[in-house]
């Protein structure tokens, strides 16, 4: 999964909200040119994303940590050949071998052996801004997005990346019924927090209530009508043309028509919502700060809140064994047994 992950969330997990560029981190040149150190407690470090590589789970996070699990999240070990100490914010695998991770200072690294060994293909210390998520159609073609409208594409498996202007066409009416902006009025520098795909259709969740859709794998983009002005941090495609969007202060919305119209749902929390997964056609899980886990058994029409006792922030989710979810975030990676879901599928 490409996930997804706003710098506001990274700061919140570290104890406070900070603007992009305001987070404590290694000197860019140090983080770029030094390999990740092997740390005994890396499974308990800040981890920001999860992905599936065949039967393997992969987690990434602070100081270039890449963790691998070959037993569905029961045990984890650190990859020993990672060429960066930059904060890694997202990871995506096209199959069991080919994968990519991205993060601070526009760092992008790639692997062709399921995450055992990585090489760096892109980096810009001068940019001093992070990439936040990436998505690949296959082993060759991919997109990376990030802060201030950063938008990169590759057509050679991530060996080379081209930066381009993210210029979606105008959207429909806003949440308050105001007229749609002209194309040139769409702010060019909103943080692009998450990119997700299903078939040929892609979605981007962004800052300032911005949502975007592409029906041609990113060749063109259109801004969608937005149900609110706050930032979105995650999206979950569900059955049919269904889509869930979520972000600040527990705001959670559902669309049945690929983002053209929205209904706000009761999330039962005011915590920032950060990531979500559709385990099957009915069961959906969304995670957030303060240990929030929302579980639905009716394809995201209703949710039940489960508050984790340790209240550690959730950054990323994967389906785990026997009705569990693998959770990454503040305090590392762990497996959580789900309580019964809201709705018909509980």
C-alpha cells in the first residue's frame, strides 16, 4: 500500500504539530550519504508505513529503518542494506520482489529482492521537503507525491524520476455550495498526502480539503467536490465506486460514486485519522492518533470505535492473521485483535 502520510501526523506522533521543514531530523547530507544503522530496538521505533511483498510484510520509518516480517507480523528483523538514514514515510510493492520507499529530502529508494537490499535513485537535500506517498501500476511505471504539490513520475522502474507540475482541472461545487474555482485558481502548493489506486483509477488526498481523481492512471487529474476544508490524510476505495476519505479531528466521509458526492459519517472520535484498509467487501478498518481504531462490518456505512489502551498513534495498517490487523506507528509495529465491527458484517 502506498501510504500515505502527512508531516503534520509525523509531528503529532512525535508530540506536537509542526510545519513541514520544522521537524527535528538528521542533517540532509548525513541522512543521504550514510546507510541506516542496525538498531536492536528498531521494531519499537517510529514506523510510518506498511506494505505487502508477496508473503512478506515490510515496514518503514525513522532513520531509514526498513523492517521485514516473514511470519505475518509475529517477528520482525531490520534490513541490513539500506543506503539512507532519511525519515521514510511510505513504501509500496508491485509484487513480491519489486518495491520502493520514499521520504524526507525527496529520498526514493528501490529494491528488486523483496526488501533485503535497497539502492537510492533520487535525493535532493536542497529541496528540504518530503515526499509523502507513492504508487506503482507495475514494475515500471509509478508516481510519487509530497509536500508543496510535489509530483514525480517514473517509467523505468524508479531508476529515474521526472518532476512535473501537478495541474488538475477544475472541480465541482464546494462543500458550502460556492462556485467551482477556475483551473488556475486551484492552489499549486498544497501538500499531496496520499495516493491510492484501484484499477485504472487513482485518487489523491491533500491539504486544505482537496481531493483529486484520475481515470487514466495519472495521465490527467480532476479536482473532486470536497465535503470540508480541513486536510485529508487518507483514502480507502471500497466495493463498487465506493470511497472513504478522512483526516483532521475525526472527520470521516463516504462516497458511493467515486468522489462526486459525499456523506459525513460518525467516527466517534476527534483524533486525527491517518490510514485505512478494506479487508474484504464489508470489513473496513481506519486508524488514527491516540490509539483510535474504527471498525466497520457494512462496507464503511457505520463504524465502531476501539480505543487502544496505550493510546499510541496509528500510522499504517495491514490485514493480519485470524481477524487481526498489523499496526505501525508510534512505538513501532504490533498486531491487534479486532473487536466486533459495526454493521451487518460484524
